[in-house]
């Protein structure tokens, strides 16, 4: 059970809290409203010396998870994090946000970051900083992707190994090395083994080189997806399901990729049975595929050695072959401008797999042709349109245009199906694609990470912020600290939450119709998480777990977490995160337990980042538009703030939206309440500017296009998170919808949201399930 040192906060705590706001209305003095010691003034000479780039050595220790994460948080541009030899056993995701950072081991067989048994997060290491170098280390057995880099300018992977050590399994993470929406990317001399999607995956990126790598026992060895300008050469791809994939998929922020060169690779014996979780696009790749080009334009394939792939050496196909009609009006599903020349083919085609290949083999026989084109071409072409496919100088290669559009059992039986086996119809040349030219990484800027200065000056104890009376264990705010509540809050493993805003003296919030209210520099937002001993008893004592602080400085917003001590007398800053085992009696009378996770400072950015900038999430006008129990009685919070001079530029309440309360049917319909819950719990990442923007899924309540919020939307990079389901939302069929499956799960690498949640939430699951079940059933 919980610690015996508890605070007792009655159910009417908000009445007590509201006294501080009432004092503002009455003109009470604010003698305690002192500015905390954290500032955003330019650093002193002494601080500049402290922020000079250094090499920081991290050795094995019992607390290496938090020590390493703290070092990553405190990194400044130009720093090197040197990891010594050994196996670093980590139970949670590592998060990186610093620019010009090098993370270096002593070799991919000597420095191993093992995430076996991972409990927190869905990646092994996730980074957002520019000019990042990761080299000479291994990442093993991550719950989800091994290393993900999002939205970075300048990325180098060198001498890195990613591996799932148990061999091919649908339970393995989706991607090994995974830069997405990046530019200026170099991946060289790396090894990727065992990914249930792609060992090396480059998605929605620009100017990429992948060279000198070895990929084995992945579903896809190397995948270039929705990317513009990529060179893939001098790699070895063997024992995968498909050696190399060059794909373009619909519904993503970056589509219609082009100008990819695949050359001087050895692509052989990629015959591993497909072990991708059903529902993923890559699950349709036939075992025995050397190179597959799907829907990408302007691809040049030359001087490769392609041998002994049991289905086919190279296949060129339209996205329409998947049977999933694209819902993206800007997407081109047809491959065009493909030039295959001067390759050496041998063997292969002796055991074609997959429904399409097997059907064709019944007509074409075996060995199956070494170059296969599905023949699905754009319905209308002009004289300026490039030829879909040009072939030249590949020796005695076999070829077939499958004319898949006319392929059916009936046409085969009637003898009317007519594949084209004459490669002469496709002979020719094209203009060569220009080589990719990468820019050198820029020199680091001294003091280029203002967050570090903020973190290093942060109060070590919560009490130093001066927000609460006494020790703070009653959560009674001092004068000038404003309590508030939300219509629909973020679910955080059944914790109770106490929320506060502290504004600089004499300043106010500014109304915004969308997003959080605008807060002046100097604002502090605090949120305390607690568990009740017995959720059946409104007056049961609480144990405070953590208090999160958001501070608005001249250089932006910053987040900190403070871990409450067992005596409940204060809370300690934990930049690297923490965890605590807790148990309680739930509302049904059963004892429940949880390894409660406190996020590190960089994980705050995962949810709070919009276009790379930290923003508050909860206090939006629509979510604040509700009554609060003040000493004078119930009053709308926005009205109260305006009357107290705490909010300006707000319209009359009749013109302000109110976010529905997800579990109160009087506040909205089932669809309205379901969308409200998804907006609060998911849309901070799943929106066009959030950290999950790469998925193309937008769960913002303002998004009205069904395909954008998941209806009949195929998943991207979901791995085993698909649960064997093909679409995010299938109208009328919640049991076939990926969205519900991920919300139901409490498994790392599957559950969503993937941070700050270990447990599922039955009340919201019932709501989402009913919402999907009530959707009108419609065809794709």
C-alpha cells in the first residue's frame, strides 16, 4: 500500500484553493509573489565556461538509466557522450534534444544499450536535435523502434548496430535505424538485424546516403519511403523477406518522393518468411523479393548483384496492388521514370510466394521472371509523362509485365489473361539521376542550448518555487497562485491532479480561440499528481507522487519534474526521470498497483512540442470553459479570470467553445465526447505539427476530414501496434480498428499514448468503442 506519511485533502479541496484567486479580486497584497531564482538573462562568463563543449564519459552503474538521461538533458552543442564498453541495461526510452551532439560507444560489439524488458516509451533512443552523430554502439531489443531521429537537419549513423536478438518475430520492433522527416542524412557501415518492418528505414526525408551497411533477418532490409533524393549503394542485403524497398505511400505529410539511386549493392537470398504483424503494408511483401519499387517516381537501379531471391529479383508495382484505395487526393499511386540498367542477375524465382506471385506463377511457370512489372499504369498520360519503366543492359535477364489489371481466376480459366514477356518493349535509356551531395555538419554554437542554462539553474527542491503554503503537502497555494480545472483532462494512470497557474505580478493571460491561452513571460504552470489510498472514499488520504512545473522564460517554455519524498515534506528535481511503485484500492474495491513513471525533461518535449517548440497543452479556452467552486459559489473560470484582471481580450462566453466532458452525456453527443477525449489525450502528438505528425493521423477535435482522423486510414510505422488490423478506424467495427487496440493495450511498444501511461482507462475505452460502433458502415 501507499506510504503511511500522507496528506489529507478532502473532496472540497478546490474551495480551499480558490481563496488565493479570491484575494486577487479583493485586492489582497501579494508579498509572496517573488520571482523564482531561474532566469533567462544572458549567461555570465563563468556560466559560459561551464557550458563549453566537453566529452562526458558514462560508465556502467546501477542507476545508469537516469544518469545517462540526465547527461543527455544537460548536453550542450559540441558535447560528446562517450559510452564505455559493457552492456547498459535500460528499462526506459532515452530522449535527446540537443543540437551538435555526438553519442559514441567503443564499437557495436562492445558498447550495447539493451532494452530487454523495457517498461517506458516505444523507442530505444529518440532524438530531435540537429547535427546529430550516433556511432560505434549497438541498440538491442527495444520495445518498439531502436533509434528514431525526428525532423533533424544533419544526421550521421556510423558503425551502429540495431538488433532483436531472438531472431525474426512479429513481436520485434518495427524499425532499427529510423530517421524520419530529416534532411542531410548519412547512414554508413551500420548493421540492422531482426526488425519486423525495416532494418534501416528512411522516411519522408531529403538528401540521404545509405552506404556500406549490412541488413539481415528483417522483413525489409533497407526501406526508402516518401523520400526525395537518396543514394543507396555498397550495401549487403541478405536473408530478409525483401532486401530493399523503395516505396511511396499515401496519407503522409511528405508524399510523391522521387530521385532515388540504388546501385552497387549485393542483394541475395532474401527468402526469410514474412514475419511482419498483419495489417502493415510491409506484411504484403512476398518472401523472396530482392528489390521492390512501389509508386515511387524517378528511380535508377544499376550495377547491383541480384541473386537467388526466390520470388523475383526486382518488382515494380503500383500502390493499387495492395487493394487499399488511397484516400489522399494529392497522391500519385503509379511508379514512373524507373530505369533498370547494368545489373547482374542470377538464379531466383524458383519459389514465388504471396497471393499475386503464386497466381501469376500458375501461368508464367517457374523460375519466375527476374524483373516483374505489374503493368498498372496511370489511366491518362501525356507526351511529357515519363515511361513507367525502362530496361537496358542487364544481360540475359527474364522479364514479365503482369498486366495485373486483367488478372483474375476467370481470365486465367478463359485463357484471356495475357502477360507481356517481351522486354524489348521496354528497352531504352533515361537521363541519369544526379548523385546526392551532403553538406558538412555546421560547427556548434557556444551556448546554443539555452535549456541547459535553465536546467542548471533550476531549483533542486519544489519548495524553492514558493507556490504552496507550508511544506506543500496540502497543496494549498499561496496568494497569487490560481487553481483551475479542465473539462476533459489527460488520463494519467488514474491519478488525481491539482493544477495551478502563477502569473507575473500585474500581468494577465491573453485569450486564444485555438490552442492554449497566451501566457506572459514569467508564468509558471504547476500540476501535482497523487494517488488516493482508497478511491471509494472521497476523504481517503492522498500520496503526492510528482509535481510538474512549466516555466515561461524569454527563450521559451521549459518543463521540470519533482519527485515527492516519502515524508511528503518536499519534492526533489529529477531531470532524468524516476519511477515509484504504488498500490491503492480502486473504485471497484480491488487492490491495484502501478510502477508509476515520472518523465524526464526531454520526454516533456515529446508531448509538448509543436514544430519543435515547447507549448502548454491543457489550459485552452474550450477546456477551461467550465464552472469552478469558488468561496462565493460556482462561477465560470473564464469569467472569473476576466473579472480578476487575469485574462484579457476574451469574448463573451456565448462565443467561446466548450470542450465536452468525456464522461458527462449532458455536455455532448458520443462523437463529440470521444473526439474531445482523443483531442486531449492523443492530439498533442497526432497533429500536423506534433511529434507524431509523420503518421499523417490528426486526432485534433478541429479535424473534420474522416480520412485524416483515421477512418479507413492505413497505418504507418505501427509495427506490432497494428494488432493484425489494417486500418486505424473501420466504421462500425471497433474490434477491427487499430486506434482502439492501441488504447486498450498496456504493453510497451503498443500502447498509446506511449508515455506517462502504464494502465488502460475503461471509461474512455467504452466511449471510443461506442463511437466507432455507431459510425455508419461504409466501403473503403
